[in-house]
C-alpha cells in the first residue's frame, strides 16, 4: 500500500517541476519605454551629434588628415615612442593598411553618426513635438555633413532612407 | 467467482489480475513460512584472486535461488546461511568472472578462486543518464580510473586527465596554480570561446562560466574522483543535445562499498622550484652587450639576478581524510581535504579546503534507492600583479642593485620599476565558496522499469579584492577594486528506464525530461587615492579619499538562462554480438531566438562484437574484437545571452539642442532583435575498433572521426556599415569548421609472477582542423601586447587553414639598410603589412601523444607518464615586446636573441612578424611516482593499519622542446571581439618543477 503513495508523490513531482515557455528574462539591461514625444524627439537627435568629438580626436580625423599631408609628423626613434606597429609611419608614406585602428575608429564613428541621423529622420517625421520639424531639418543637415566626411575621406556616399534598408553605395570621382 | 459471467470484454481480466496478484503475494508468504521449517546451516568460505592468491574483499556471494546474499570481508572471508538441501552459490565481483559453486549437504567451508575477467567483460561505463557494460558500448567512450590519473600537485580535475585519453587536448594557459585550463576534445569547433566540453559531476551538468577567478573546477578535490568517462563522439554525446558538440566529461566521485569500513589518511609535502629560467644577460654580459649594441651603459655596479629575486622555492602541503563503508542497505563516503599551495612567484598562494559526503540508501526491499551527494569547497587565491612582475624581472638592468642601503627595495626613476616593490604594495585576494549538492531517488516500479528523479544545485559565491596601495616613491595614488560573483545552477530532471532480456535479445529504453536554470551575477566597485601607511582598503574601503563617477563607476551584470529538454535512448543487443544504440534529445533554451527555440539532436550507432562470432569465439589469441560505427548531431549552446533581443537605451554623450537649459538624454538602438539566432551545430561520424589480445594483456582502440561544425556564431561587421551598432551577431550559414583525425590507444600489461608485473602503453591522436567557406577573407584574432604593438594582430581565421593560424609578415633577415626585411608575398615590388602577410603554421597541434609505464615488484611500484604535442607553433609576444636591439641599446635587459644580427640598427622597430614565431612542439615527463607499500603485519605499531604506502613523485622533471620561453604549454587569452586566439605567450607565469613526498595510511 505504501508504494502507491510513493507513485502518486512522484507523478506529482513530474507535474510540479514544470514546463516553461523559455522566454528570455533580461536582468541587467532594459529597453526604454514610455517616452513622451518631446523626450523621444530630443533623445533621437542628440546622439546624432555625440559622435563628433570622437571623430575629430587627435588619433582619428586629425591624424589621418594632418600626418598624411605632412602638416604634422610622428616619427619613431626606437623604444619608447609611438611606434604602434608603424601606423603613423605608414600614414606618412601613404602605405596605410586595412588593419589601421585610426582609420577604423574614424570610419566607425562617422558611420554610426550617419546611422543615427537616418534613425532620427524616420522617427522625427511622425513626431508631434513642436520642435520636431526643426530637429528633422537638423538631422538631414547632419546626414549631409557625415556624407560629406565619407566623400572627402573615403570617396563614398551611402544612400539610405530607412534604417532597415540596405544602403546604396555611390562612389565619388577619382581625381 | 460468479461475477465473471457478468463482466464484458477487458473487464473479465480484472478478477484474473486480482487473483494473480493475491496468489503471488500468498506464495511469497507461504514460501517464507515453509522456509522456517527446513533446517538452516552456515556455509563459510574465503574468496581469493586466482592468480595472485590475494583475498578479495567486496565479492558478492548469493544463492542462485532466493534472495540471501552476503559480502566477503577484508580477509576475503564470508559466511552465508543456506537451506540444508543442495543449492548453488553464485560468487561475483567487479572485474572478475562470476563463478558458481554447487553446495551439497556436506559442504561447509569452500575456497573460491576468481579469475580476472578480460577488461571488457565486467567493466561498467557511465554514458549519461545511466550506465552500460563496456562490451555493449557502441560509441567512442573512454574510461579512466583513479589508479591511472596523473600524480603530483593537482589544482583541477583536467590535470588528472592530461595526456591520458586520446583525442583530448588539455593545455594550461600559464603555469599559475589554479590557472584556467583549456580542454578540447577532437579539436575546436567554434571561433568563439565555448569549445569546452560539458562537465557532469554525479549526474549534475555544470556550467562553464567563470566563478570569479581561476579555473571553475578548482573547487573539486581531485582525491575525491573515482573515474572519468569521456564521451568523444556524437553518438554518445547526443543524449546531452545542445551541450554535446564539444564532448562530455562525466566525473564520478568515490562512493562507499558495502561490507567494508575504511579510514584513509593521505599527507603530501611538495617542494617546487622554477623549472626553466629565461636566459637574459647576466650583469657582466650586459656590461659587454650594451656598448656593443651602440648604447651608453648605465652601470650601477650591482649584480642582480631579477628572476631569482621574484621567484622562490615553494612548499605545498596536502592532507586528505576519507571515511567510507556501509552495509547492504546503506553505503557512505565522507572526505575532508586541505591543500595549501605556494606558487613559485613570491606572495602567490592557493589554498583549497573541501569536504564531501555522499550516501546511498536502499529501502523497501531494494526497490527504492536514494543517492545523496553534498560537497563544499573554499578556495583562496592570493596573487601579486603577475605580468608586471615578470615583465620587469626580465627587462630590468642587472647592474642595478635590488635593495638600497636600508635594505628596502631600491626605487629608480626609470621606465621600468623594481619588481620587488609590487610585493609590498599590490595584491589580489580571491575567495570562492562553492556548494554542489544533489539528491536522486530511483524507484523500481516493476522488474526492469526504474523511475529516477534527480535534483541538483551548484551554488558559488566569489569575492575578489584588487588592492594597489599608495606610495611616495614611486609616486602613485593607489586604488582598490572589489568584484563579487554569484553563480547558481539548479537542475530538476526525471527519467524512466526499462530494460528487458528475452532469450538472446536484450533491449533497454530511456525517456526523460530535464529542466535546468543558470543564474550568473557580477558586481564591482572601486575607490581611488589610498593614504600611505594607513589601513589596507581590503579591510576598510572607506579609507580611500577619491570617488568619482569617471574613475569609480560601480558596475554589474546579471543573466538568467533556462533550458528545457526531452531526451531518450534505445539500446538493443542480439546474442551479445550485434549492438545498436539510438539517442535523441530536443533542447530549448532562453538564449535561442524566437524562430529557433528548440533544437533536435539525433544519433545512432552500431556495434559488432566480432570476437563473439563462432569463428573467433574460442580463439586464444583474440579475446575481444568490436567494430563500431556511429553518426550524430549535437549542438553548442555556449552562445551569448541577450543577443536575440532588441535594446533601445540611453547612451552616453549629449548635445545642446536649445540655446539654454540642460542637455537632453540621448536614446538609441544598441541592438536590433534577431529572432533567428541559434546554437552551433556539430555533426560527427565515428568508426572504431576495440581489441584485446593475449588474454586481455594487450588491448587498445583505434578510432577515425570526422566532425563538421556549422552555423558558426560570429560577431561580425555587417556588410552594410550604416548600422546602429558596429557588430552584429549571426550564425554563418555556409561556414564549416572541420576536424578529422585518427586516435590510437594501446596498452600492454603482464604479470610475470606473484611479485613482479608491469604495464606500458600510450596513445596518439592525429587531428586535422580546417576552416571552410568562410565569407570573410580573414577574421583576425590574437591582439599583440607591449609597447609599440597596440592593435597588431597575430592569428587569423582563414579559409583552407586551421583554427589558430598565424598570419604574419615573413621576416627574411636584416637588409643592407640595417632594418627589417620582409617577404614581398604578392610580388608587387614593395612590402605592405596587410597585403604581404603569409600563413605560417598554427597554434593548434596536429599530433597529441603520450606514453606511460608502470612497474611493480613486491611492495615497490613505479609509474612514469610522458605527454607531448607536435605540429604547433608559439608566438613569443614576450620576446616581441622586450627582446630586441633597441631595448638593449637603451639599457633594458634582453636575451641573446636581441643581438643575433650584428648589422642590425639599434633603432630598428620590432613589429609583429615571423621573427618571433617559434616551434612549439614538446615532450614532457609529466610525472614519475615511486612508492613502497610497507608490510604492516610485521610492524608492531602499524599492525592496525591495513596498508601504509610511502611515495615520492616528481612533476614536470624535464621537458624536451625547442621553445626558449618559460614553457611551451602556454595559451594567453588575446581574444579580439570574441574570436579566440591560440598559441600566444606573453609574460606567462612560469611552470614549476616539483618533488612531492607522500604518505598514505588506510585502516
């Protein structure tokens, strides 16, 4: 007789141990919700500008433009200078390789700014905040500015209207 | 009985059923009663090993008919009550062939000689959710028993396995006590970390996440481990589904045995020294080399060997106490262990205190068996800043005296500090407490049908304090950091097993459900500016005086990950000759995207015991020959959590959008949702042959395997660069990582006479690893470290090449301009650092091999273990960053490697190139152990002890290698964006050479 109670107990445990739907619970990040139109309008335009200081850092845009044109030099005299695997010497000699971190960082920051301006344009188009129209104009201006940077530095322009689209690449004239 | 006329259909069976049950119960009662009317008598006897004539303890003696049984004691003696009439006694013992003895009415005392079974017969292999007899296994499974483990100072279980199982590559990252160990089975199948096998301890699958420092398995006392079962091929690991792609290592801890009561005491004392010094210049050589390199000598008149000063002779103590025993109804095992290990670098130590208790209780006439396991471990690791100390010990000027006139470490205004300063000012203390517990009742419902329930918990808490005190010379502020880690793994699983034998058909079936939840949390905080000479911030962080969000922002992260699975297995054996196994598992995880929530992992394998066929059955040469073949699909679910979910958050930085007022908060997408992300898939085919010749004396296995990993998860730059985040996670559809190879194991043992015996053997594995169809020309990995090397990469994942490939410019000598000359690989007339890189070997070995020998003569035993690898290279990042001519010209110490080229300019750069790529093959005498078993009977004060053994063990006595760094077994983590690096050595902690004296006493 006792064994029957044990059988019942075990079957009970199978049911209790439970089946779950396996939805991922994220504990340390949360997407922001419940923003007002004003917060959303301001919040999508501000990040468009925040990439700018990093782009113009001395190791990024400044180094790419100044050292490659010999307006500034960064020599290596052995041992304790900025040897950095020869990236500044390569800039001077116009032999920059694809692994150059300064080129990569400049590029990354410009395209992030470009991506954020496109996101801002699409979000602000339907925003009802009174400043939304001005912000939309600013976002379009910034998109143009970043495209000018990519054209000037790399000879490329990315044409993209919606963040979900694939960009169309247009190349500048090679002079 | 009349009622049967009124019942229809199946209902007619119910009364029959009731009658059957009651008559069954009644017969049992009658049988019991009649039993008492017939005379009982006692039969005594002794059980001995047929060849050694040693008494066998723990043999089971039972009546063939009936349930009486007993166990032989320490002296092999037993006594059993039997009916006065004739009967048959069955005597059996693990690893021996079962014997039957007919007892007549005159039998009263018998002597039973048991023959050792050939290794295949009695051995039982743990295959995941159950066991199988070795002879019935159709997958590639290797069992390693505790007598075969590596000996010496052991920090974590992987060291016990190193070199012992073919196809398994165990590499320590550095020689640091408690340091992480990388273990791959049959080659890595992933670009990211997550090539580690699944570890299962007493039925609880563990998580491989870090527990706060060092290798997470440091918490397991190696002396508690009875055996490892390594599941290598997919037909064996598919039962673990999405965690089986990298193989499974099942750890079984020691358990008590019925009929015995044992108390053992083990004590060991080890002495360790630096095995191999790096040959930097001595003070006199330095005085000669600096001017020769064109530099101005800075000579302070001293004669310092910095490496000697920062290392020491380290002492390690190890104590273990175990109690085990039990009766037929209850067996138990308890152990307490303490190991206090000093590292060979000063101020480095690792202490481990462990306790374990397990018990198995049988109830209800052996129908209910409850196993309970409980273990706790406390590890404390104290370490100084290792890379700074090693870097400065190697590079410091040997003419600088180490101490000033007051006996304190001298302080120099120099690029390099005196490494001795760190010992007073810096330390890191990490304490981890871990509890692993499980309870599993199994109930036999009807004969052959067993239901098992398993609850398990693995809880770990770690705290790590990193303290850098302030000082005036050298001038520094000081900083204190604190990291807390909490890991919890809970498991609930239940499964039904049914087994049945009908004439020559044997089959079994398993079906089960498992749910496991992993919670991992980390938190940290810090504070700057520690006042000099005051309280250490480890005890009171409040003494720090500077706390800013810029430098001291607290941090943390937490993830919950759940997994739910259904699994099943069917095995079939016909006439012990034809074997088949089918495994299946369906796994779902919260980490997988919505569109791919569940993965399905089937496998099947066949076996043919050729030695049981009529033409070989009575052969005296061939004892066992089994051919096996299997195929399976498994998964690797070591993927990042959260990557399938979108993330829209506030980002740092802002901009004034209005002419006045506060800056607004910025929001942007950090990640778009990707519901297609899933596990990595691995498909493996295995073909194997197990053999045993000459009465089981010569045995071995050969395996051929072909493993393909697909759906490789990578974090890559998206093709369209205009994205909110720089990297996107994707399962590459076309990319394949292929591992193909052959493994060979061979063992020979011979017992020459009752005093003398020996065994030799070894294994060798050939593994060819190739990356195919990668859509990327190169995925770089292995970022170089050191001044002037920022952002240089060493490894690369390239199509047609193995994982861990070195992709470097090829150095071809010093040119006429006294500067580096590199190969112009694309022949365009000039050298460019990216276009002219060449594939120059890999950090992965293509051959792993090992051999062992053991020898025993009377009470003396000797065991020798060698292991080695070849086909791999090592990138010496240490030499790249500090051993070149420009350094010696500036009074920084180097080795002779730096002055190798007399015509080299002393302002020549040292970028990443093949100049620092070296051969990494090695053969190491891993451990040698010599022991002597004292004859306790003749020694008066020890006669209570059943065995006393003294031993001396040498660990890492020598290593044959061309590599001139500290040790060729090295693998520093230099991952780039989750792509793992291989074969890089940068200021790695040197390996020690140790001698350990041991004493084992059993009562």
